[in-house]
C-alpha cells in the first residue's frame, strides 16, 4: 500500500477483476490514513485500540471494525493492546455487474454519504462468514474466487440490513476530502502525543493555517472542537489502560497526559459517566 500526500492510501490489488485483499496482522502503531475502499477487521486474539473518524474503539476477540470509504483511521499500539486480526480490504465496485447485491455501494457510501457502523460486537453470523472467506483465500482451491464473492455478497447484504448508520450522512465532496487532508497532521499529533501537552496553536501551525481557520475546519470534519477531541481521545485511552489492574489510577493519568489527578477525575467522569476507580 502506497501513501500519497501522507494520508490518502492507494490500494493495489493483485487482480483488476477480483479487487479484494485478505490477510492477517497484529495491531501495531500506524499513522492515520484513508482510502476509497472499505476496510474490515475481524479480531481473533487480544485487545486492540483503533481510531476511526472521531471515535476511539477498543476491539476484543470476536469484534468486527469497519472503516468506511474516506474515513480517517489508525491503529494505536500499547503494551496491553497488540491484538491480532484478519483484514479484508474490498473495492466499492467488487459486486458491479454480478447481480449479487441490489445496492450500488459506491453510490450509497460515497454519493449519499451513508456509513456502516464502525464497531460490531458479538455477531456470530458475520464472524463465521469472514472466517470462511479467510479459509478460502488461504487454501485457494478451485473456484475459490466465486465462493469468496458469494460469501462477501451475503456479508454485505447483512450489513445493509442491520448495520447502516443513516442518521448522519457524511459529505464526501472533493472539498470535504481536502478539509480532512488539511487537518490530518493535527490528528496524527493527537494520536501520537496524547500524553504530552498539546496546544491549539501548534496544531494549527502543523497544518499551516491560522488558529481560527484550523478550529473551524477541525469542527466541520470531526464534529468536535480540537480541545474536546483531545480530551475524549485521552479518556478513551485511559479507560482501556484501566482494565489492566497492574497500573494505578495515578499512573494511568500521567500516561495520558494528566499531571493533575483531580482534573483527570473530572474529565473522566464527564465523558464516561463513571469514576476511574469504578
């Protein structure tokens, strides 16, 4: 996979007639990126932290995550979150002219801005389909491509029926994609340096725009202010770290950039509705 401009990924498929990539991987730190393809991960061992858009997701074995077309996403690696997953990358035109599904995915997910849910938990049927896809891609027996295409058609039919998020359609014009690209260095900084002091001024400087313009575009793309985005990200990381009983609340607070334990408690309670101790 090749990075263009530090953000947009150009996904290269082995076959122009069968645009799907199936592989396995371990969660390791990766810089944020987006691409026009759909990225599906099925986690099968351990826990992993992943960011998709403005969400921070802690995925466990059996969970599925989906990065929709042009959604900025990245892996966050910690000592406790290095889970393993299967990866399926699929082109939006994978089913074109096959008659296997009735919906034009490109029109739905790009033109209309509809999205699939990013995090799917405890769905045995979807998990079983993906496991069969992994098996067929690994063994590559006769007619395996036809089998995979039919399996993925069933998978997407179930997604279309049960996992569509229609409430908040995304704007995916060229202008909107440029805005996402503009603030990408700031999001990378937040993802990588959440344990350090981060100012709005330095984020704007990273993006080579004024503070006022940066804050406006950041809110348009993420739906939140830079300050709130940083706090939410830190608290989501802290919440994941607190599952490990070997670290004290004070240690977790420091690891997430909070030198003031009282302020950490207030932020944690405000976002999660609970205290760090609970």
